C-alpha cells in the first residue's frame, strides 16, 4: 500500500496538467499520528502533499455531494461503492469524475492502538506488514492485521468496483470472513435484553452528529434531527431521543451503507453504531440479495418493486 | 430495536373486507394485551408546574 504514493502523484499531476480535472481529492498527513486529513489538490504543486498509508480511513466520497466541477478522486473499495451510490442518487455525474482506484488492505483502528498504550503516542511508522508505535519512553511493533478497523477486517470489497485509473495491482479479496457475527448475537437476544444492549451502547452518545457528518450518505439539506417544525426528535440526552436518532439514521442508510466505517471512526466517544447499519445491510442481502454500490446501472431495493419481494410479514 | 415482534403487525385489509378487519383487530388487540404496556422507547416528560 505504501508504494502507491508515487503512482498517485504521477496520475494526479498528469490529470491536473492536462486540465482533465479541476481538483484531486486525496489525503495529506494530519497533525496528529494516525489521522490523515483530506487534501484538495488544485495545482500540480499541491500534489506533492498527497500521502497514502493505513490512516486514510475517511470516506472521500463525502466531498463529492452536489459538486459541479470535474474532479479526480482517490477511491478505496468502500469509497468507490459510495461513489456508485452517489451516481445512482444523482449527487454527482459519472462523467464529472476521474476515479483513481486504490486497492486497500484495511485501515488502522486508531482508537484500538491508542488504548494499548498509557502514554500519548508520538509517532507511528508503517511498513507493509507492521507498524511501529513510538512515544515518550516506549516503542512497540504491532502486526497491522491485528489493529485494523473492525469493518476493514471483515471487508469483502477491498478493490474499487469502479475506476478509471488504478494505482496498483488489485489485492486479494477476503473470502473466509463472517461479516455478521456481531449482528447475529444481538438478533438472538430477547426484546428486553436488546433494549438494554442498545441503551448501554448509546449511553455515551453526546449527540455531536459526527457520525452523520462523516457519512457520505447523509447529505440531506436539513437533517431530520435539525428540523424544528415538526421536531421529529428532541435534542437532549434522553435515552429515547438518542436511540431514536441512531435508529432513524441507520434506516436512512438501509440498502445504501457500504460499511466504510466513517461513522464509527469519527465518533469521539467510540460508539460502534455500525451494528445498526450492518443489521440493515444483512437484511438487504438476505431479503433482496443486495449489496450497496456495486453497479451504477441497478436500482437499489428500496426504490424498486419486484413481485418476488418478501411479504411474509404481512398477515 | 427491542420491540416485541407481536407488537408490530402488518396486514392488507380492503375497505370491502369488514369481517377480515374485525378479525385482524381482535387478534392484534389480544396479542398486545398479552404483552402488556410498552416500556421500550417511552419517554417520561417532567411535569412543569
């Protein structure tokens, strides 16, 4: 993954010089370890700041919504699926985009790594298989595979599904992963246990809406949480309102979520709200044989009707 | 979401199917009475004087 950067810079410089795009969306090094930030290169000189390593977990598709200019964008497997979803939902046109595909081997879970050390992490150095975490008075080498984001460790679409350029050879897709172990465990709980589980899960939520803002699917001009006439959900910390926000947000992502993990990654208190979107992802797969963002020419299950749609729940 | 499966039921009833409507309502009412009052996602709003 680390060798991609030369190719990324080469392609980006070419695109900008030829005037095929007005800007390239990628990543530059962040100000703290394990936090790369989005970078918008509008000239070949700005391309120099691009980086690529295992800290590029933000979903860049989020920056495409309703753009009018021609854009080059770096896309991991999940980003590319969200781009497809954006095209389906008319949030961007395919011919506006030059998609620079980046085969991905997973992104690091910065929260998991930070939790392993008591002191503050000063630097993280990465090679193809390991990372070396350095801080004041300590240094430790970890295997990348063991500290990946959970969604990356069960990812089955690592290669971009749509791209114009590719910065490296496609990586091997994981086939032996069980994506829904956690969802099945929750499904098996009796109703009152489920309620307790969700209350405990969401108890730390401060309603900052970082999960919503990091999500490329959440592009409504006015989110239902911000509506005041009518006020669909109150803004306080009441557990009912907090759950309502998370349940509703998840339902708005049904059949669209690619499990890119941007929501969980952005959460300042570390809530795994992906259990909700994953449950809906599992339902879509089982009921409609649907995985989001694989083909721009297929309409998603929630805006199509097929006579074979499951209807056993109607008595 | 922690809602009992019997508490939420779906049914197609045409305006001409009065007997089906009665049957559905009776059954749903019975099922929900058996479950008792809903305690999930219920918000208690403090009374203001």
